[in-house]
């Protein structure tokens, strides 16, 4: 069980629209930073900073595969967040359009 302070810090991390968008995207599947950059239409340094904050906050995992790092949600110890993430708008249409353009 997390303390009020820990929960407050976690919820503050999600108060940023870019980080919330990243979480919504990762709800569908794991992704590398380049895909997240393309889907959010922002810069790689910007997304990397947001990913670092989410990782430090324990909200995402990273896994290295060759030269790429893939990110996925890490909500097993935060059941209260799973309910929040499940209520985010679906990003499936954006992912489908991205895939139809020949992107991963």
C-alpha cells in the first residue's frame, strides 16, 4: 500500500498532458522512443525527459533490445492507477494510422 505522499507524487506525474498521452499509448502496446516521438509529434529530447520522469516514478518499465529501448506500463503495484489509465481515450486509431503509414 502506498502512502498519501507517494500517491500524490504519482498523480502529479500524470498531470502533464504529454506524460498522460504516453501512458495512453503504452496502454495499447510497448513502444520505442522513436515511435512515441512520431505519435506525439514532439522532439526526442522532450519525450526522453518525460520517459525519464515516468520511469523514476515507477510508472513504466524499459527493456533493451539490441540498440533500441522499449517502454511498457508498470502498474502492477498501483491498482488505483490502472483504473485511471483504463479511462483514458483510446489511442488505437492513432496507432492504426501510424502503422498504415509504414511505421512500426
